[in-house]
C-alpha cells in the first residue's frame, strides 16, 4: 500500500497541485489587491477625540467623497473615462477602532451602560473597476489626500486674513478717518501676533527671519509714533479733503457726547442725593465682630448701601470727565477747521498725503512679513492635523509571500489527497464500474441459481481468454 503512494506518478500529481494552486490563487489575489488600494487617515489635533474640527464644528469624514472634492481631484489627474459619480461608488471609507476601545464599549454595552467611541483613524479604499487597465489607484488616493488636506485647512483651521491689507481702499476716507482705520487694523494685527506669541514665543521664520516679538515691535512703533505724528499734523494744520462734511461730522459727534454727558451728570447727581438721605450716625456705627488671620478679635465695619452708591457715584464722575474731554476735543477741532484755509492744492495737503502714503507703505511691508511668518507658523502647526499613510508602490503591496505560502500549503494538501485518491480509491471505483457495466441490472425469473452460476463462470472465463489473447 505504501509503495503505491510513494511513486513517480503520485509525486508528479502533488508537484502539479503545489504549483498550479499557488499560481492561480496568487494571481487572483494579486490582481484583486493590485487594483484595490487603501490609505489611512489619522487625526491629531485638540478636539478630534470628541469628533470636532479645529474650529469646533462637527468632523465629517464623508466630506472626502463630496462632489466638490472629487471634481477637484479628477481635474488634477490625467485619467480618462472617470466621472465624479462613478468614482464615488468606487471609494469606501471605514473607521478604525483600537482594540482597547472596542473592549471598553463592548463591556459597557453588555453591562447596560452607555459608552461612546469617536474614531480618530479611518481607512479609505479605492477599487479600480478595469483590472487590466493601467493602474491608477495610488495616484487617485494621493491626489485625494492632497485635495482634502487643502480643503480641510482652508475651511476648518485658523486664517491670517487680518494680516492682509490689500483690501484697504482709503481714497474715499478723510485723513482723520484714515488714522482711525490704520489704528484699528494695527490693533487687530497685534492681537493675532500676541496670540501666536503665547503659543510659541521662540518661533522664528526660516524665510523672513522674523519672530512674533520683532513684528509686534514694528507695528507698535507704527501705531505709537507714526500715526500720532500724522494725527497731530492734520489736526493742527486743519487738513481735510472735505472741510464742510468734516465739520458736520464733528458737530454730530459733539452733540452725541453732550447727550451722554448730561445723562451721566444726572445719574451722578441722583446718586449723590440718595447718599445725602442716609443717616451718617447710623451707618457709622454698624460694626460686626470679626477674627483676623491671627485669630484675634476685632470690630469690622460692614458695607452698607451708602458704600455701593458712593462707588457708583465715583464711576459716573470718571465717565463725565472722560466725556467732557471728548467734547473739548471736538470744540478744538471745530475751531481749527472753521478757520482753516487749506485747499486741495495747499502744501499742507501734499504733506499729509505723503505722510499717509509713507505709513501705508510701512504697514504693507510689515503686513507682508507678518503674513509670511504666520503662514509658515500655521503650516508647521497644522502639518500634523491630518496624516495620510499611502502605499508607495501598488505592485509591492499587492505581492504577498504569506498568500503564496498559504496557497502552496493548500496545493500540497490537495495534491496529497489527489495522490491518495488515485492510488487507493480510484482502482476500486474503476473495478466496480467495470463490474456494474457487464452485470445486468435484472435477472431473468426463470433462470435458476445453478444456471446463473454457470453463466457467470463462462463470462469470467471469456474475460480471461480475451486478456490472454491481448497479451
């Protein structure tokens, strides 16, 4: 029996199965894997563990399959016969969950407790339909990652729009208004730079060589030195592009401040009148026993309504003085511009224009430096917000030695089974088939058992004779 198994014929059978099965299975697996590639997306920023974008809005990974992103992706690729709707059907997104997180959620659910797991990693698969066409899976995934990163950063991360001063059209503003506009814009830029300085005080741009502190010093110099110079010059010289309109504006502002002054003065007088109605002897004798930090007993004067009224009266007094100063400033401006003889062709007007252009030039240069510096900082800061792991070579990723070994073992086992079947079971099956082939299915009823035996003996003898003749 063993000799029948270990022969050349069975060895060839096992060898053929061991070669053919790995070739067929490996070819099928390779073709499927080569045309279906996946990349991993990992989120790494504050709030991603709660399912939020950097700006606080809800994160939705399926935006990656939106028409806008797919359209932009296809416009950057050189692949024919691909449409947005078709590509969307070939992209699959799966959430990846850590084993410990799955165990925690499963344990909570089985114990009737609520638990939520927010995935921070996803696998994006793309399956190319035409398996025999030029493979573009990696190109598509790479382009998709590039487009989605740009979309994500543009929509959900910080912006430096306040550093862009190209939108400042000051031609329709008067010089006093230009001073206010420049002051407000510089204050906004300083606030942004101060925020970045608090996040990373040692950052220095590799391109501009500037730090947040140096940029803030430039802006502070512009706001505290150059702008006051311009304001002082136009105020003392009475420079205005439209004196009549400016005087009307000053008059309106003066009247508004006067109303506020009267309101604050009336409130202050009412409070002072209420204070006068208090009994000074009663309020002066309100003391309560108190223990200090050294555990010594002393009498402490408690706060009464008169104390709160006095504080409010002081606040209103400070407010009225501030309003009074504004009113006096508007009176001064009215006096200066009423007597001003400056026209559009006056030297004072040209000087004010030159000073304005100088400030504008300085602000534009500083803003450009600041924007480049902050863009570089944000690029470093948001670089790890999204990280994609993309297969570099679909050919190498599709080739799997493990699959070949698995199919090889499968082929060897099937070959051994085929060899055993061929050596043991197959001869018996053939012999039984031959016997059934020559044995009638039904016996004649008149034929007795001795006759049947003699007939079978003659049949066997005839088979033996034929065999001898052939040999």
